């Protein structure tokens, strides 16, 4: 389960040491924007050391690397791939060729380090107009691509428009990203809400993202994690209904019925699939214990 993805600066020892108590399902250890050029070397060594010494935290680890048109990205990968993070996040991905370039380099490092092929996945960060238009090709570029993430701040700069709390300027990009990801069978995550003090605005933004089909939302503030987790978690009413759907389906099978209705509505494949998804989230949240 991955509802929240919290960005953590790769040059901040205190945050790196305590990321697992911040409540996020995933953390993105950032070697790019959060780190100045003068600190790149020390940041990747700090991240590598932390990954090598930490135990099983129950929190997924993703590492955001520098763009492939810089001198930093290969060194980023050489330091962190050996630690087997769940995914690598290449930045400013404009097309499938960038994904393939990163995937091929990861494959070589896995072989060099004796790591099983395919251990380290990729989550491209889409933050340019070109990347949005190529979202489907990026999502299907390589078997390592497990999800995509939208970067709204850089995108609006590329679009030459103002980034607003309402988000109308990125509505098209959000919709296109969701369609591309779902068409390729992968998850897709929304851009952070950057006003750390506006909790009402955060909730509205997260609820919009959920309504559009995003799997979850990224965050730059630990204070946003709890609200995002709540919004992207099924409610108790949704959980109860999902179990009712599955119980009704099982009873219909026992009775040999081919057509099933619940609360006056036919239960078709999309309803069953949604019920299964809700139950899977419930199991991930509560360890398989029915609430």
C-alpha cells in the first residue's frame, strides 16, 4: 500500500534518521533539488550509509536521482543501487529513452553487485510538457517502471503559467497521467501541495487527486502525511460495502445464480474489482484483521 510519498532531503541527517516515524507509506530520499551541487557527493554517501545500516522499517524507500543530462546521476546510482531501494526516481523525464537509459544502467549495477535482476524499480518523475505528452510511452518504456509521479511546480514553470492552489492549470496533466498509468497497469501519484500551513487546501487538493484516479499523493511536509493517508484510505462504510459485495457474490455462487443484485443494483465486474481493491487496502492497513 502506497498512499503517501514523503520527500526527505538527502543531506539532512536528522530527517534521514527518523523518516520511518513520520507516518508515510513511502519516503523519497532526495539527491536532486534539495541538495546543492557542492553537497551532492556528501548527500549520496549519507543516503547510502543510512540505507546500509537501517533495519526493516516497514516504510518503502525511493531515491530521487539527478537528471541524466548532469554529471551526477550515474554516481547517484552507483552509491544507492547496492543498497536495494524499492525504486529509483529519475527526474525531468521527457520520453521513454530516459527511462531506458536509467534502466540499462541499473541492470548493469545489479549484475555487478550480484543483485537479482529487476530488484530495483523505476518511478519516473514527469515535470515537463514533453513528459506529460509522452506519459503513455514513459509508463510502458521498461518493465522496471512500477509507477509515475507528477511534478506540478516544474511543470507549470515549463508551461509558463502560475501555479495555484486550485490546480486548474494542471488538470489536463493530471488526467493524462492517470490515463497513461492505468492503461499500462501501473500506479500514479500526485504532485505535492506546497503550502505547508494550509490544511484545508491540502485536503481539497488530495480529494481532487483521489477523484481523478491517483493512487496516492506526494508531500514535502510531514505535517501533511496524516491527512493524505486518511483521504486515500477506504472509509469504514466502503470497507463494509466491499465485504458485503464479496459475501453476496459467494452466496450467489453457492446457489448457482448467474445474476446478482445488492441494494437494488446489479453487481457487475467493475463493482467486484473495486471491492477487491478496497479489501486489499484494508488488509494492508490492518494486517488482514477485519475491522
